[in-house]
C-alpha cells in the first residue's frame, strides 16, 4: 500500500513537471523567430501539436492552459510580448483567437491515435492546426471587421511555414508515443 502511494505521488510530480516544462517550451517556441517569407515563423504551433501528441489531450490541455494563464496574468510568454504589451490587454488583442485555438489544437493532437500511416497522421495534424486558424480568423474578423481581407491577413502568410512544420511533425509523431510511457 505504501508503494502504491509513493508511485502515485511520483506520477503527480512527473505530470506537474511536464506541464510546467511544456509551458516553458511553448514560451521559448514563441520567442524564437525564424526568418521566413513573407513573415517570420515561430514554432508555437509545432510545440502545441508535439505536446499534445506526446502526452495526450489531458496533459496537453493543462499545459496550454498554464501557458495562457501565465500570459493573461502578465508574464511575457506570448510571441510579441512585452514589446506589444502583456497581460489581458495583449491576450484580448488580434491574436486571442489563435491563442484560444491552441486549446483545440492540443486537444485534437492529443486525442487522435497515430500509427505508421503517414497520410492519416498528416491529416490528423492538419485538422489539429486548422482549429488554431479557424478560431484565429473568426476572432480577427470580429475584431477588425469582416470587410477586411481576413484570410489574407490572418492565415495566408503562415501557410508555407505551417506546411513545413506539419511535414516534420508527420515524420516525428509515430515515435512520440514512447514519451507517454514515462508518466
């Protein structure tokens, strides 16, 4: 009985560590900008999908929720903070839809079962990332007006970079299931 309690406590600490470390990785992935045409690329969407696929939707949702909470309370975790503001003001700006879309993306990435079929894995990753862009474009349209070229502003510049990230994730994901076993 004592050993069972110790194992449960160890599991809780592992999960806690993964969540905190994961939120740190998302922050780092937001801050690293890779020169890319027409806009610089960050690795946030890559990290969101990687965390979900590696540890499942429950730990993924907890990790992204901690990350968003850190940003809402004013920690400079978001891509353009502190340069363009912090806290709730930044969160409710033009990127709020994308940030909320991280929750949908990590859920689906963690919920889907991946196998050796690269085509099916590719489709699952595309669907997961699609939730980020769907919520992002809807919020952007609400915020700046539907008469503006919302898709051209909020998605088109990022599609080539996303495609490259999806290809890398499609190659990596079948090997990530081993990470769930460390919990």
